[in-house]
C-alpha cells in the first residue's frame, strides 16, 4: 500500500492541472485582501458596517477548484489511457481508488486549510480594529467554522474523485459537482415549507455553519442539525460517491 500511495502522490504532483487547481483556489487570498480593503474604506467613511467574512464569501471558489483537482486525479488517466497501466500495476481496483482518495484528501485538506487560514489572518490584519462585523469575534470562536470549511473542501474533492471514477468524464463529473454545490440549493428553495429548509439542512453547502453550531432558520425545529449530525452527513457525501465509483470501477473494463 505504501508503494501505491507513493505512486499516486507522484502522479498528483507531476501534472500541471494540480497546480492550476491549487493556484485558482489560492486566488481566494487575493480576493479576500481586495474585499477587506474595500469594506475597510467604507468603514472609514461610515464608522462601522457588517460585511461578509472573506474566508466564507470566497469559500465556493476553494471548494470548486479543489473538487476539480479530485475529478482530474482519475479522469486524466482515462483521457490519456494511463488508467490501463495503473490497473496492471495495481490489479485491486479498490486499493487503487483508496490510495487516490488518501492522497487527494490529504492534499486538499492541507491546501484548503492553508488558504483559508491565510485569508482569515490577512483580512483581520488589514481590518486593523475597524468594526467590519466579521472581525468582532475571537479566533477561538471562529476556529470551528474554519475547520469545517476545510473539511467541506476535502469532502467535495473526494466526491469529485468518486464521480470521476463513476462517470469517467471530466466534463460530466465537474458538471455533477457544480450541480451539487450550486444548483441543488437553488432548486430546494422551490419546495413547499417547511420541507425546503429541512432538505436544505442536508445539502453540502449548508453543512459548514451547522457543524459550527449555527442555525439556517429561525423557525423552531427547522434548519438545524446538531454539529455531530452535520459532520456525519458531510462525511457521508464522499463515502457514498467513492463507494459508487469503486463499484463501477471494479465492474467495467478500463
């Protein structure tokens, strides 16, 4: 298994798309800095205001960028034909996908948390005592949400890997991830209440605040999962996607 992990790590860092995906995700830092300068200027004029935290507002960019990395970790091999060599080297297909999941998970978790932490730190330094809303709470209180955000990025990257293994198409897997992240939350709004809010609690974009013990709705009993349940649902997303990918990978020709 160690040799398989080493091989997958070499593959991941030897393709240009890995650095392009991480570079796109890292744009969050620049966007967060620009946003903080902008709202700081407004605060200087008005005295104070409530603005969105940049590490939250630009989180979808990190999520989709590193989800694409997860997709490409396997669909690149199908596109180049390298998957045949991989399966000859590692005949146990479940082991191959598990090794890919381990490397993609570690890489995206480290990258996401580094990007979010740098964005968080830079924005607070630039705010420099101004009352911008997002900088009124101490780091200890913000840490659960930061960690949950990093976990959500990793979960989505692994979902992308699982969908890539199942669909075998880069475009198809990316469209599926985009639908999961952006389309479904919009569609759910058209459900009759209270089902719109109740279903929304289970959608991946809404799990981060719930893991941090925040409500999605002020209605009693609606829009809230306890942190442990929200975390369990978040973990279930990549498990289900990888299980489907593993099943189809084992039963189809390369």
